[in-house]
C-alpha cells in the first residue's frame, strides 16, 4: 500500500474531499477546454465539479471569478464561449464537491497566444498552371469561423513531391511562404505531384499539423502525336456514328419495302388474290353475300358488207347475160352454191322484172350515206363487191 492510497483513506476518514488530478488544457486556435482526472472509487459516491476563470490583471484589485461550469459531473469544462482575449493571460481553477463537502481549488495559468495550439490552414486548393501548380491557402479559423489575423508573422510551409518518382514522399521539396497564393517552381509537365501544408509561428515556436496530402497532375504543351491521336480517335468515332446511322436507315428501308412495298401488284394479280380463298387481302364478295340476278339478252354482231359498184354494163353484155340465163333455165341447170340472198335475188329477178339500173343506183346511194356516217369520202362509180357479186349471179 502506497502513501497516496493511505492519504486518500485518511482524507475520507477525516471528511476531506480529494482535489481533481492532472488538470490540463486542450486547445486549438481559440478553442479552450479544461480537462482533469477524477477517481470515482476514491469516495464511493458521485462527485460534482466547479470551474472558474479570472484575468490575471484583476487578481490584485478584484477577486470576482467568472463561473463557467457549476455542479457538472463531467471531467472537463469548455471555456471557448467565454470569448477570452487571445493576447491576455488568465487563471483557471477547478474543485470537486461530494455530499456538500468541497475540495481545495486547483489553479492553472493560461496564455492563449502562448499556450494555445496553432491549427492547420482551413482550406488548401490546387490548380494547374501549365507545367506548374498553383496552391491556394486559407488561414486557420477561430471558433467563430473567422480567419485568425492576429498573427501577422504567421507563414506556411509547403512540402511537395512527385507521386510517380517518390510514391512514399521521402524526398520532399520544401517551400516557406507567407502568401496565400503560391506557384510551385521546378515541376515537370504531365507529372503528378502531391502537396501538403502546415501553418507556423516562430515567435512562440508554434507549428500546426500537416493537412492530408493533395495530388494533381501538371499540364503542358500538347505533343503533335497526341494531337494526331485525338484527331484519329474523333474521326473513328464520327465514322462509327455515320455507319450506325446508315445501317439504321438501310434497315428501315428494307423493313418498309418488305411490309409496305411501294410497287403494287398488277390488277389481274390482285383480282386473282382477292378471289383466292386463303388470301389475306380483303374480298369484296364473300360466300354469304347476296346474289343479284337479271335477264340477259344476247344479240349477234351486225356485220356491214362493203358494196362496190361495177362499171356500167353495155347493152350487148346485157343481151348476152340474158341469153346465158335463158339457156341455163332451158337446160334445167341451176347453181346451188350461192347463198340464200343470191337465190332470193335471182328468183325475184325472174319473177318480178325490176330495172337493174334503178336497183344499182339505190344501192349506190345507200353506200354513200353509210360511208359519210363513218367519216369516209365516197367515190363515184364504186359499189360494194358483194352487191356486184349478187347482181352478177342474178
């Protein structure tokens, strides 16, 4: 058993409360948190804590402390919202209370500009600048998200390296600058570099932690082979798109000509397909259609005979004709090869003596009228050969 344990037991027997142990400050820029340790098993009962502060310039004439945490059970107290002056000096104190009994105060002097930890830059951005890189740096922020401009001597340390040549970042280039816009020198074109930045303040030997590395590739003049390669790739893409459009157009034309042909079938083929039972074409007449019938009269075609008038017959030829017919009548030899019209003509000529010249004139007149109706010019002295043949046989 050590003396500390004996002291705790003796203090508990005498009714004294132990003080908080290991009182420290956790700070970052303008964030201040007072932290302490407390052994709950030392008393066996829950404890509460009170934390206060006062400016050191007021200790001599005014001892009014400002209470920040009163009766809290947590082992810390946040002084960030107290708006402490960054260049001032303050006294912090804390004590414990158990069952109405309080411990002694534990005090700690705190100077923010000296003791507070400096935070890293709030924001860092990279941008290519040809074969170089531009680095944009934003100052650390206070607890109210305002840039810390209290440090005029603050500067930034930039470390950068080639990710391809030094992946682990063992050979880093270092650049110190107080500007918020920096161009990294000595970089190679088309090379990937990694950059990390920290804030520094040498007066109190303050240095923030480095931000996470950021990597970016530099640019440069595009080589001719790369330009030609880009052009070739663009040309190939254009040809592929053009070929695809042409293939779609051809497919469309083939499908259209297949299902909707522009050249229709001839009329007699369509009529045959309409009448075919298994045809997909619509039929105008179906087996169940109503049948309409009517009487049909068939008339023979009338054939008009052309009549040619022979030249006038002299009296000697008429006398010889009469003698020939008379001799044939006397001999009892009659020709039967002629038509019914010829027999009728001959019989009528033998039974009814009509003037042959008058009949020829009448037939010639009728022929002229018929030729005028047909649009032909009649010729004088010409009669149908059939009429001449009839009169010749008669």
